[in-house]
C-alpha cells in the first residue's frame, strides 16, 4: 500500500491532511509523542505566548506545539519537507511556516524520502534505504543550512516562550547556532532519546552552562527550563 501511495504523492498528501483534520477534531488534549507538551504546559501556563518549532514535522500529530496553538499561541514552524510545509500552512494559518534546515552554516544535500520520516541529509543512509526497498526517493535538493542566530527570533525567559528541536541527530548543532543574547526562551524541548547518553550529556553540559535546568527526560526528549524563571516562581 505504501509503495502504491509513494507513486501518487498527491493522494499521500490528501491522506495526511485527512489524518491531521481527524486528530484536530478528536477529544485528544495533548499531541506530543511522549507527552512533552503536557510537561511544557507546567512551565508555560499562560494562554498566549510564542514558540519556535524546528523540525516541526506534521502540524498536529506528534507535534510539541499544536496544543499551544489551540490555546491561542503562535509561532514559527521550520521543516525541510514539502509535505509538512503544505500541511502546516493549511492547518495552522496563524503560524509562520518556513522550509529550511537550521544548524551550523553550510550547504548540504537533503534527500526527501517516502515514508517521509526516513528523509535525511546522509547520502549513504538514503542509498541504503532505497536499495533495501524501505524508502523511495521523492526528491533531492540542495539546502543552505541557516544558523538559528540568522533567523532572529527574540525571546525572553521571563515571557511565555519555548523552542522545540527535533532534527534527527543534528539537534546540538541547532542549539550551538543560536544567539543566546537575543533568543533566550523559557523552555527548551530537544530530541535526546535516553539511549543516546553521550549526546545527552553534551546537551546537558551546554545548557547547564547557559543556566538552564533539566526538568524532564522522556523516552524521546529532554526538557529544560531557565533557572531565572524557576527562581521567580519558587
């Protein structure tokens, strides 16, 4: 079935759109894969605020920011996949939707594959997936990687603000590309599965230096909160 749909991308897009609408009008309250949004809510209780969602994925299912969008928050969704850009613009019209890769400045080739979750910047991984029949190439494009500091998203940790980062292994590069004097969110949610202890330790040390505290480790993500905000509410 997946192979049949992969040869008909428009039907695949319609199927994804139907899935997102179905979930939108369900009685579900939280939408993250591992309840990240429920934890973030504890530290962002306000009705209005702003977020940056880097590697945003689908606009509803699995989203760390959709719960807040429904509350009335708004922000920026950043994702390299054409499908996610189209879905984001349809499902979340208040948000700014950007098709981009964020990280250390440079140029890379992005392999958009179907199933879309296999999409990658690694040529060897893309070739292995295609040769094994696990994925089909949708498109190959050159991307200029944009440092987060160039995007200029002012944020203050004393205001209702957070960043979600999920970029399949390049998460630390996104963190390190930020200008922390301009964009200093209250909460940072970053993909860091428990089994990747080496990467997790690197992320922990970096954010602790910047005066953030790890408040939650889910199966998929770490959630940090600004010490300045924690001191304010203690």
